[in-house]
């Protein structure tokens, strides 16, 4: 029987792992820092010393060798984490939504104070549609507006902010783009048949 002071076994040190050298040709330093091998092998690594991994990272170009169209497609796929996406409301496209799921023959879903308040609230004739408020602010117009007043105001603003009248000022050019977009939006939303629009300025 072993006494308290006796050593039962002897612990030996683990042999050290072999030193990985920097993969930069001619560099004798240890390769302690890893970097992806290429964009198709992001989980495979090359090993460098600190100096050479910094140089490798500075020269790294993920999109090298890709055409502009391929880069654009890759960026679009990245916005959805490389997962398939569908237009809003399609539910994947394969299984069209069945409106019968939300059928409410007893009117339970609509019999709430909130729904009653929304049904009772009628839009005021002098209140612009929500989607036109920002455009009307850009044009400096109040609702309601007719096509003649809209066209007159547009011509006035287009003349004021045209690049030729402002020495090519970039701010005036951007302002004119906003005016063109606002005019097109309001003109499409005017009730009745809209009169022909003047050619967009710019």
C-alpha cells in the first residue's frame, strides 16, 4: 500500500507541437496568424507571421476576377444572407395564400373599437393623401391642387434650379432631381385625366 508521501506516477510534459513556419517564401518567422486561402475556400487558411499577414490582408480582394454583373449579383444575394427570397406577399410563390384562412363570417375580427374608429374616420377633402405629402412639400404646394397649378409651379422651380442657371451647382442639380420626382408622383395621382406634362428639366 502506498504511503501518503509516495508518488503514484510520473507526469511527463507533452511534446511541443511542431512550429508552423510563415508561408511567405524565404520568411523564417513562425506562421501564427491565419488568413483565408481564397474566396471559394474561406474555411481553408494560409499561415503567416504578423508582418506578412498584414501585407496579405492589404492585398486581399474578395471580388478579384469577377465581372461587375457577378459582383452586383453577389451583393444582392448577401442582403438575404445567401438564402432564397421572394417578393413580399408571395409566401414563397409555391403555395399561394388562401384568403379563406382569414374569412370572418361573424365579423369578430372587425368588431373592435379600433376598427370602428378607422371606419368612421373619413379623409378630409383638404387633406393630402399620405403618399403625396412629401412631394407637395418639395414643390411648395398645398392640397388640393389642379393640373394647371401643378404645371405652373413645376416650370417655375425647374427654371430656378436648372444647372445652367446655377453654374453647374451640384446642390441645385440634386434639388432639381427631387422636383422632377415629386412632380411626376403628384401628376400621376391627380384625379381625372391629367394634362400632358412638360418634358422633365435637367
